[in-house]
């Protein structure tokens, strides 16, 4: 019998199976729609994979669900996430990680993340669900963020809102950059 997957991987595995079954598609069909290898998806559903932010976003888009639905455990009680304790998911493209702090209930459709970035490669995001909106507040460092056609530079305490349904990017301009990201989904 294989060992039990670690908590974040178990949550992701269960969520992928649940959402794939809800949509009524096979493993092969979800892999095709998301543009990921069937073997990668199989490993993720068994709790043995190591997903990147990009892979989970692609799967969420293919399933028609927000990223948060794939990474947040189901819980109805009080939730506290101590600094450094959340389950961070890393990017393959840049020194970027996102930690889901809170997912909105189905009728609210908002998710709250703590993101950490370091200077270097730019984290490029494909457009999310139509009418998605991203809100960003920089807590430390400096950040260039927004649609590819109109990025803005933010300092600590600065806020920006932009459409999340068009290609956009995140780029740290200083070491130790971190921010709060709130995603709204229609």
C-alpha cells in the first residue's frame, strides 16, 4: 500500500478527482484540455506529483474552477495561517510562489493569496475565467504588475486592480517582495 500523500498534495489530489468527476470527464480528456501529460495528471490525482502554479492554473481553467478550489482544504471553522505556515505553490517560470490564505465560498467567488517574488524572471499569467479581476496590495519590496499592455510599479502599501482575464505578469523589482493578491471570479 503506498504511503499517504502529504497534506497539500492530498488536498490537491482529492480536489482534482472531485472536480473532474463533477464535470464528468476522463483523466485523458482533462489532460488534453489542460495541455498537461496524462501521466502528470495521474500522479497529481494519486497525490504523488509536484504541481507548479502553471499546471494547477491550467487544470483549474480546464475544469472551470478557480485555482483555490484545487488547493484549499474544505473547512468551515475559524482559520489562522501563521506567517510561513501556508502551503506555497511555486512557479516554473520565475522565483514566485503563491500561498492561498482563503478561498471564497461558491456564492462569493473570491480568493486571497500571499505571494512572494524575487527579482529575475517574470511570472506571466494567462487570462483566467472571463470577467476575473485581480487586486494586489504590496506589503514589502517593489512590484511591477498588471496587464501585459499596461503594467504599473507598486511600492509597499500601494494597491492595483486589473482584469485577470487577459495575459498579465508579476515582476519583483526588489529582493524580498511580497504582496496580498485577491482574485475575484464571476
